[in-house]
């Protein structure tokens, strides 16, 4: 069974950094592209990043380009999202997803002074 | 970026009724490989989103055939026949043809 477990969220101040992780199991992680998607409180879904199976290509939403970095470690079955220069508008539940079919339970990031 | 316009924003429905949700894109969603990467997802209250339909009309495994998707190019529809209580929540369309991927604003399906 496919499982995706996010972690690393928390309360941080504006301007700070945070690194999220997503541990995958139940499938051959190194064969699939992976996504990060977020949802601000009481708002809709926003796609923010995609990484190819071999890290050869990475794509970002304009709202996070230059501040967030998606990466993966196929030896550890783990997807990452490094977030820098965090803003209040980055406050959201962050989900990782495989093929947009399988989603994790999310990790909450709150950016507030 | 492709703008996904989803309507209506909310629907009030009785169990057993049928409903339709519309999603219109600002650009054609036909990809260079001739596939159309239009997805429908459901987010039940307090849960992570779940994909129901991909490539316009293909049902994901385990999705009841009460759900159906149709459309082409820029105009798409999700239909739910004989709504059941487990169908309540927020429905989103999502285009995966053009980067960045973009979601519709959502349609909240509630009980009448």
C-alpha cells in the first residue's frame, strides 16, 4: 500500500527557513515524479513544485520560485521541500503527492511573528 | 498560467440527486502527446484530497461508477449520479498539461 508521511512543519517567524520531508513507502519511489501542494487555512489547493524521478527536472509555482527548493533522496525514499524567506502567506498545510493520486496527510506550516 | 474557472462554488443536494460541476480552462488542455490532463479530486471534511478522475474521464481504482467525467479542449464536467452521503466535501479540478499545474477554486457539495 502506498504511504506518504510528511513531517517538519511548525511555527516559524517571517524571514526564517524550514525543511519539510516526505517519506514514501509501498512503491518504487525512484521511478516516480513527486509533487508538493499546499492549502492555506480555509482556502483551496495550490500546486507548488514538481521533481522528476531522477531529479533531472524541477518546476515551481511563481509564488515560491527562488525561495523554495524541491529535492529528493532516492536511497532514503524521501522527498524534501526547503523553504527560505518564509512569509505569512506561506502559512498552509503542505502535502506531498505521487502522481497526484496518492497524497500524504500533510504537515502544517505557520509563519507568524 | 492556465486559469481554471470552476462553477458553481457550492451545491446543496439531497441524497439520491444528481449534480454536475463545470470547469473551464483559459487554454486548451490537449498536450503535445494528444492526451488531456484534466483531473477531478475530492477533499472530504478533515481529510487529504483524493483523486477521482484523470485524463478527463478515467476513473481511479475504487471510485464508484456514479462518478463520470466528460469534456474536451477547455470545457469539462464532473457528474455525480445518485449522490450519497460519502460524496460530500469539496471538489477540485486540476490541470496537469501546462506548468505550473493549476487548480480550480473548488465546489463545496453540501446536504440540502
